[in-house]
């Protein structure tokens, strides 16, 4: 969605973002530095990378481009780099900007750090792409076919993490003042699959006030870290482990192919036991609602609720062939969940019943699904025939 001229201007307070002043994210394969993971660097190609700078807290935060971005938003301008937040606030009254404005001050040295230690991953999930998974990058024939079907060559372009990414990440973080850091998020790839995860935990111990640090990580729950690493993580003030669980049972095995659901469920039970023992450990599931699973969200709630795992949904923004609003609202209304969580139940149903206008590219969904079915040796239509039949019926 593009903001029209009438909505381009708003109050200074409404556009303030603490992340623009004291947030830092390093999450793409070339080590580009942005204020958060939703900041679109394609609109600002002059942003530095970890290969260009010596330290994060000085070289980046006070860079010409970031100063310019802060000035624009302070004047009430919806800059294109932040369109994800503007869209989410317009549709759901929720965004990363609004969340972090309640968590950090936006003053002094940087307070929030989000980074991908690399893009190594043990899964090739259907909603993912090469920039987040080394498994995707290795499937070059599949990427070529998907790029032809969707005409999204950039999205499905094989990605290799830039040589010596890890060395430069260690150099820059080693030179950076981390004493003011309040929160850290590690994304992937799969963080627990990364060879650099243990190194990073040790770095936080050495360079931060770790007993007052909030630590988040996002995992596909296929791997449990070593006991020694878990014990170190539990010494942080607060730990939040978020599980990327988009389905359960057979649908999980098709949409996140590579590790069986039984293994994931066993790992979830281990985390649930740890959370009961340690009051500073918060576990939750973050399913991404897509066309693959929009009619199966109740299954996720019913499976995870007995484990004490809160389900906090997110809505897929793209690629277009996977967005759930391609299915008419009259059908989606029937898939609303019964979830007695005071906040997340209503939020989930609002997403399921989203009235966002999207193009009908169900033909691409069907063709891309066939390509991935062939690659995985599985069948999406067998595990979710309802969506498959609707897509075939309503394709243009």
C-alpha cells in the first residue's frame, strides 16, 4: 500500500520511532546496517555495511542517511523505508515502531540490537527465501522455476553470505560500546544451527550489563542448544524464545519440510518445562498466517495451549502468491479461532478477516506449490485440500 498525499503528513508524535535513534539491525547477507528489520534498504542504498565501518555506535547512528531519515519522520513524513510499519498501523493498529517506543528511550548510545549471525538453516520453509535460508540458496533449479512463475527474480535469486561476514561482524561488534544495550534479538537462518551462536552469547557476557539485558531469539524449534548455552541464556534478565510454528502435524511436515513434527513437538515440551522452572523465560509461538495455513490456525492454538505456549500471530506481507487475502472473506470468516487469550485471540481473528485488497494470483500459488511439492517429495493438496480446492476454483 502506498500512502496518498492526504495521509502523508501527520503529527510529530505519531511518527516518532525510538529505533531510528538507538536501534541497529544487521540481517541481510551483505551485512547492511539498518535501524530495524522492517526498514527497507532498497529505498536507501547508501546505508553502510559491516564491511565499511569500524563500530556501530558512532559510524552508523550518526551517518548522513540516518540523520536525514530522522528529520523526515520528525516532520511527519512517511518515508518509504518504513512502509511496513505504516501499513501495519493502518490495517492492524500495530507495528514494530509502536512496540519499541514503549521499550526503549531512543536516547544515548544504541539500545536495541537485532542481527543474523549468518543465514545457515536446516529447513527450506515455503514462506521463506534465499536471503534467510542457506537451504533455499542451494536449491537453484527450484529458484529458477519459482522466479519464472512469479516474475520475482530478485526474491528467488540464490544468495551466498558475503565472504568473511562472520569475521567482520565480530570485528565491528568487538569495537562497539554495548554498555547501554537493553535488548537483543537474534534471527536467522536458524540461530541454534549457527556456529557463531555460542560466540555471541559470550560476547554479551563480556560487553553488556547482561543481568539487565532482555534477550530474544526466533527459532524453528528443530534444535535444542547445548545445556551450557541454555544455562548462560537463563542468566539474562529476561529471555524470550519465539517459535516459528506455522502448522502442526502433517501440514507442518509439508510447509516446513526437513525435520518431522514429532521432533519439533518434543523440543517444544522441553522448552515448556524450562519455562515452568525459570520465571525469566518466556516462550511463545509466532505463526505467520498465509494461504498455506489460514484455515488451520485453530489446530495450532489447540496443540500449543496445553503446553502453556502463547500463540502470537503475524500476517504474511509477501510474496503475493502466498498472501491469504486471495481467499474471499466469506470463507475466511468461517476459520476464526476460539482462543480465550484476552489479546491474541482477537488479534488473530482480525488478521484472518483482514480486508486488505490484494491481487488474485492463485494460478501462481498452484504452480509454485507443484514445484515445491516435486522438490520435497510431498503434496500440499493432500494435507490441506480445502485451500487447494478453493484456489483451483477461484484462480483467474
